[in-house]
């Protein structure tokens, strides 16, 4: 996903920033919504495994769209590295330079 596509997806914080409410309530709502998104992220990861999707691709897409609690720089770097390594393996396999990885 390109940066311009990501910019079109507002964060929960962006959305809440458009609504007039006391800061204490805003923080409580933000925590509840992030918790919900974290649960969705876990469910989508499990569904991906059940349907034979590469977990590296699922993790990259979910991190890229920013679903759930923001990832730390270290987590984001690890997810990106694993995704990039998988894409390189798939490219080599498509060129006949090795086996196709499996999920």
C-alpha cells in the first residue's frame, strides 16, 4: 500500500479529534476503540492462518493500514523485514531459482 493510500485512512484519533467531547472521555473512548481494533487484528490474523495466507502479508497489511494499537518502531521494522524477505523468496521462486515458500 502506498503512502497516499495510507493517508486516506484516518486514524481513530483523527476521527475522535473531529468530535467535541471532554478529553477524559476522548481518552476512554480511544482506549476502548483501540482494544476493539486489537481484537479485530488478532481475529484477522487467525482467519488468515485458517485460509492459508502468508502471516507476513497479513501482518504487513494490518500494520500498514494502522489497525489497532500503533506498532513500535522495532515491531514495524521486524514486520516489514519479514514481509520483504517473503516477497524476495516468492520472486526467486517465480524465476525458477528455488522452491515456492508456503504459508
